[in-house]
């Protein structure tokens, strides 16, 4: 399948022939040219400093992405009232449910490209990159169309209070119009991450983030567009970030460079991307399904709780992105080294990622708890909103250490190409526990504290099962590889 329309966009940046970036070919495998070696070397040398150098920009990128939504809620809360703020906030689990499946597929692209990078196979890297880009466009168009259909039913399904439901539907439909940009950005960022580059996506997102804030203020304050304004601002800024990364890929001086005439789906590569990416996406969907159930329970407690939960979510998720960045680093680092056949280094990466993640995630969580009241006031000054928001943030942030283990071990297993196992564990430990909790424990104790307690409980159960699944999976890999897994120790 070709995408001729992209040729004109790439003509200037992608004019170089494929052979110009290849140094030589030995035994059917392309070796890296000097330009490709400009990428960080994840296969040799110390691990911890490179993990930090990878994870910190990635965390900052994810935080900046979340600030898009935080800016929406802050502006709408300050200038349009808490009902409009709640309308935007209650959409978070709906958006996550729809997007996470396809964002998970981009992780599959990350793993496959990282594996081929470890094998030093430039031809397969190029085929994987272009397959991923075509897949991103297909996913974006599909989600945009489906989103327009499911917007109203999803808002109704959540038992959203009638006073905020029309605004919630309006915001969701406009937001879904920009899904193609979100898909493109996530797949493009996955391509850069597979090469150890997390700085380029960060720089592009900084530009679009500033634009997002400016547009939020203009649409809401000047044009009085309430929720429609913040949704439109997010769509436009996402388009800018996707466009900037596309431009960088067209000008890349390595095997990930986009080339005219190469935009097609390669069947074997697509199969591998989906084999890893779909279970990974389903793992995210599992979280989102359970969060939809929880959001419905939150909605039953009234608009103040809904607004407080939305504000707290946009605060506590900053801590989560620190946590998740090391898990994403494990995907790329393990993926490249597993492709190179260095299993001992893969295990060292996992251990060091766990240690660094625990230290960084809990340090950030402590700061967010200390300054929690001040941060929540940025979203809405209402004392009730702040009260409920701080309860949520304190419970979730103080127990993030449990989730660190789940995220890093899931990321490491995906780097090995094992994607179904962590998805299944998450389904049992997270989705099962949370749904059961809402319909049993919360039903008998209908309080905010009881509802929020489901998070650490589900993390603990998942952690126990995830640790067992990880060691069983590693044992099977070592048996399959025999002594070859220790060859490069």
C-alpha cells in the first residue's frame, strides 16, 4: 500500500536514495554507516547513566503531553467554572480507553525497530519505520471516525451528571477530530525512542505545548468558546507536534529516514508489530476499562468530587510519567540488547531500571504531596474541590512504589518480545480487582476513601503475579537460548 500524498511532503527531506546511508553489506546484513553511529550506543558501556539520559527527556515529554490536558482543565476551571472543568476532566478515561490500544501498537513498532537496530539490519529498520507510519495514519483515521459515533453513548454510560453531559460530549467529539495527529506523534516518537533518542520528541512537544497554552487562553478568554475552545487548542497543537516530528524524520541521517516511495505495509513486519503491540495496547485498555468503572463510581459522588478527581489526576499523573519513563527505557534498552543476543545485559538493564525508577518516582511523589494543596489551587480554588483532590493524590502517590515494579517488568518483557503475559497479568490484577472492588467493597462503603483504596490494593496484587510471571518468562528464554544468552556477558 502506497501513500503518494506523502511524497511531496518528504521530497526535500527524503530525496536521498536508500543506498546512500549504507556503508557495506556482509552476509546479507547491512552494517551501520558512520551517520547511524551518531545515535546513542545502548549495546555497550555503562547502563545507569544512559537509562537516566533516556528516561528524563521521555518523562518530560510525557509530562508536557499531560500538561496539554492540565492546561485545558486549569484554563476552563479558572475562566469557565467548575462544571465546565468537570466536563473536560470526566473525558480522561474515555480518551485513554480509545487511544491506549493504538498507542500500545506503537510500542510494538518501538520493539521491532530496536531489535533490528541491535541486529544492525538497516533494510529491515527502514521497512519497519515506513510500515509504522502507514499504520499510524490508518489507526488515526479509524479512531477519528469511531470517536464521533461513540462520544455520546460513552458519556451516558459513565452516568455523567446531566449538568455537564452536553459539554462533555462537545469536548470529546472535537478532541477525536485530532486523533490522526495523536497517532502520528506517538508512532513517530516510538521510532525515535527505538534509536535511543528521546530529546527530539521533547523539543517538538515543547513548541506545541507553548502553542497549546496560548490557544487555550485565546479561545476561552477572548472568543468565549469554553470546552470547545480547549478541545480545538489541543487538536491544533497536536497537529504541530506531529508535523515537526515528521519533518525531522524526513531529514534524519540514519536508517529511520523517511523516503518517498517507501510508504507501504510490509506484511511480516506488520504482523510482528501487531503481535507485540496489540497485547501491549490491550494492557493499556485494561487500565482504561477499570478506570471507566471507577470514573462512573466517582461521578456518583457528585460534581465536586468529579472536579477534585480531575484536578488530582492531572497532578498525580506527573509522578506516573516519571515512573513510566524507566519502563519505556527498559523496552528500548532490552529490545536492542536482546536483538544483539546479550541476555545478561538485558537482566542488568532491568535491575538498574527498577532501582532508578523507585528512587526517582518516589522522590517526585513526595514533592507533589508536600505541595499538593498549592498545585490543586491552580486548577480550581473551590475548597471542596481541593479537599477531594488532595485525598486522591495522597493515596495514589504514596503507594506508587508498588506500580514501579509492574511497569518496569512489563516493559522488560515487551523488550524480549513477550507481550501477552504482562497484558494477561494486568487484566487479572488490575481490571479484575478494581471492577470487583467497585461492585462489592465500594457498594457497601460508599465513600471517597474506600473508592481510592482500590488503586494500591490492585497494584499490590498485580505486583505479586507480575514478579512470578517475569521470572518464569526469563527462565524460558534462557532455556531456549541455551548458553548463547551468556555469550556476551
